[in-house]
């Protein structure tokens, strides 16, 4: 499932609601830069009040990690929730091309 919407439109909230309380055997893997950023740590940065600083340092790495996950995802038989803005139709078409025949 590819989520589409402007920032702060509720995509992440909706994705979390779909993952929580899911029937056993029906598991979604959420692919998002936010999930990747949440798992990254930077030495010397406090966890509170540093989102902007963390974002600037980690976002290029998180984007690269997400791109790698999206490269791997079509080769694995799983249910994915792709939590990203995806507002441009041309970008969606290009991104989904790797999932043809999935």
C-alpha cells in the first residue's frame, strides 16, 4: 500500500493504526524515513530538542536506507505500507515500477 498525502496529513498515524492490533498472520512492514530516523542515533546529540539538528544530519542517510529497502522489498513476499509523501504522479509511477508483477 502506497500512502499519498502532504506532510502532516495523517499518513503515519493511519499506518500505525493499521499495524496495531492486526490479526496474527497479517503483518504489515512499514517503510518510511521517519521509522529509519527514529532508529538512528548520533553521538553527542541529546535525544530531546534536537529534531532539526538530527534531521539535517541523518536525513540523507535515512533516504539512502529507505531507497535500499525499496530496492529489496519487491524481491520479498510481504505486505508493505509505504509511508512517504508521494505527491507527484510521475514519481509514484517510477517508484511503483519496481513492484510490477508483485
